[in-house]
C-alpha cells in the first residue's frame, strides 16, 4: 500500500512537472506538415457526427500507404470540439504522451520482474521503473511528438503498440482463457490501431518477439511452443515482405528515390551515422544539436565519404553483437539494445524517407533508457564510490533533461522565436532558413525595406536557396517579401525559380508550393503579372518528374487563376480541358467545368455534368458544391449565383 501511494504521488508530481515544462510550448501554432494532414484535409473539418462524416474523417489522410485513418479521426475529433485551435490539439498530444509514459512504467516493471538474473526488490523496482518512465517522459527528444501536432501519428501509434505489448506480456504470464483473450485483444485490436495510426506499428511483432526471445526466455530458461511459432511466423512474414519489395508489385516502395537527392545505398550508409547521432542526443541532448529539421546532415556517398561512415556501421554491428552476447547474463541490457534497433527498423533503413527526424526516436528511446538504468542499478549495487557515481548520474539526468526540454518548449511557443533559434542552430538547413525568413516576412516591419525584419528575412531566403540547389520556396519567399515592401520581384529570382521548377526533382512539397503560388496570386499578395505566373506553371509542367495526377492539379490550379484573377474564361477552359484529359473522372474538376459552363452562358451543358455527378459517390465538399450549383440553375440565377 505504501509503495502504491508513493507511485500515485510520484505520477501526480510528474504530471504537474510535465504540464509546467510544456505549458509555454502549447501556445505555439501549426507549422511544417501540419497543413496537408490537418488544416487542408477536408475530412478533418468534422462538424456533425454521422456515419458519413466519420467515414470522410477516416479517409482524409494523405500520409503513408494506409492514410493513417485512426490518427486522422483523432484530428477530426479535436476539430469537432475546438475547431482548429492549435492549443487544444497540442494538449491532446500531451495527454497521449502522458498515457504512453504510464505504459512505459508498467512495461519496465514487468521487465524487471521477469529478469531472473537481476530482479530487484519491489521497492527498488518501482524506483527504477519510475526513473525510466520520467526520463522518457521529459526527454527533449520527445518534444516534437507533442508540440508538432501532426506527429500525434507517432505518439498515438506508440500508445497502441505499447498497450498491445503490455497486454501481450500480461497474457503470456497469466495463460489460460484470460491469457488467450488478452492475446486476441493485443494482436487483433491494439496492433491494427497502432498500424493505422502510423505504419511504424507494423514493428509490433518484432518488439513482442524480442521480449519472447530475450526477457521471457531468460525467465523461463527456454522457448515454449507459442514463442517458436511467433518466431517462425515473423521470419516468414519478413521473407514475404522482402520478396514483395523486390517484385514488380512492390516497386512503388522505391519510387520515392526518384524524388530524392540520394540513392538507396547512400541512404543506408548515411543512416549508420544518423543512428549514432540519435544515440548522442539520447545520452547527452544538446540544445544546439536538436531541431525540427536535420537536412543539414551530409549524405554518405561511400563507406569512406565522410570517413565516419564505416566506423558508424561497424559500431552498429558491435551493438548488435553486444546484444547477442548479453542476452543470457544481462537480458535487460540486450533487450534495450534490440528495442532501439527494432524501433528504427522501418524509418531508418531502406525506405526512401528523409534522412533524419527526431520523432523517430519516440519508441526507440525507451530501449536505451532501460539499458542505461539497468547499468545504473548495477552501479548502485556495488556500493562505495560507484554508488555515489550512480546517484550523481541519475540526479544530473533528472535535472538536465527537463531543463533542456523546458528551453525547447519555450522556443516552440512563439513562431518567430522558434524559427530564429532553429536557423541559428542549423545554419546549413535550407528548411530552417526558409522558416525563419517566412516568419519574419509576415511581420509588419518587413513592409519597410529599411527595417531589420526585411533585411533578415531576405538573408534567410537567399541562404535557403543557396544551401539546396533543388529548394524552391526560398525564391517565392523573396518575391513575397518584395511585394509586401512595394518592390517588384527581381528577374533573377524568377529566372532561378523557373529553372528549378523545370530542371530539379519535383517532390511532394512542390505541389503545395505551387498551390500556394496560385492562391497568393489570386489574393494579390504576390505582385506577379500573368506572364510570370503562366511561366512558372509552364516550367513545372515541363518537368519530366511531375506525376500525371499532379499535372492535372497544376492545369486545374492555373484555370482557377485565370478565372478568379484574370477573368479570362477562355484560357481557364483550355487549362481545365487539359486537366480533364489527364483525369477525366476527377469530380472536383468536373464541377469546375460546370461552373465555367454557367459563366459562359451554357446552362444545359452544366446541367448535364451535374446530373452525371449526382449518380456517383462524392466527397462532402463536392456534394455541397454540386447542390449549390444545382440551386443556381434551378433558380435561374446562373452567372450571378456562381459569381458569389
């Protein structure tokens, strides 16, 4: 009872500390890729509860092969109760993070209880499990899954995965019918929820297998039938996955390399160094090394370029060897290392993802902390100076890690402060420089060319363009900055932006870039004339790396510009026709065509399109627009109605 009361009090105090540390950061706004998955996802705008609206929320995702419907539904729930209030979204993330911490605590207790070679007394086990949980909760690496709203995908997937693993462990210890029910819930309910929050949930069988092969085997002296079946099934699934990836059907997995500046071997070489970079941040997180972006990490072009590549890969092999050697005598050390490696098995290996992001350590951090606290506990057992050393290290970690997290949270509470600190710490990051310029360009003082805000914003944008030869937003930032200050866009900027749109790899972010170009041109915040806008779109359409569906979008957006900015219906009809040639069944573009027909005085043609679309399933926004257009025609208000 005394131990339980102490645990409750400790949890309460940890919660208060968590709220105090993260409080300033909760005031910040949305940023980076929050927009496509949240702000621009129509299904997230949940306003009434119905089967149809919930289905749209589940299908609103644009991330990953699955669309991550569980995470998208959670975003929609936030919007239902609070609209697009970033504070509410971030508080929800913080609550998820706290629940993950409770699962980390429970799992660590189970691990300690199952360790036959080193099983501390219950009181000490609570202390060690609490130390792992608190360090995990307050570690600076865990900040982005809380304050970068879209990274709820990471923390929510982790929540369900940790819950599934804890239920798996309990079920295996209990056995019988209750144990079978627990396994069914873990594997049949929580695991799918983890996967459909983010695809990293697919790693759950490997985490469960690591527990079976290392921790449970150490406790029971061998593997039972279930463990052997799980190992066999996991190996077969892995072989099938590799075979699929190498087959023609799996080519889509590697298509992303066409849009990257690095190849598959180069990514694999680089990730060896990145994993050691992550380990360094776990053990000694330095404020200047942390950041939202890590595009300033040099790519390893060979095993010796840079020279640290080969030692990094050899070092990882050494870690794997240590885990193997320690599996009998030190199962918790072995399990911690394996947990770290498994946790990076998807995002830090062969897939054509970006080189590095801190949120990828959300789960892997647990393994390293478990191994470190195990080592710390062994020091405390020795007594004397080693005991003093162990206590000193634990106390230093409990003071240092929350302090750095608090500094980062304060930084993330204000957009200009966040971006300026990021740019200062990551001078080689094109994205960090662009973000810093964008935040300053929106400030009122940036409208005066003699103001520091204008000069600094311009310097950030120019540096972003210099750092990355394929980076495009920096040049748009320069154009926007001059337009706000009442100056024309410099021709060299337009020339370079046009060249990059045509000659460099067209990534997913470039579509968003051109959508912004269209919207800013229509609203008048960009002082570009029609010739310049058409030139930039033409350059993008001339890029051979632009996918067909993106080409359709570009033609459609250019049609929007012609109608809403230039009032040139004929030009808009040409562009919309090109979009429909590529994607003839795109309902959004067909609705635009109906609008054009109404504006052109061809109501019969518009009515034909609307009647066709009434027979097919449409998204909510398209249905609402169809109903609006139908009312226009039924009331015979035509052009006047559409022009509203």
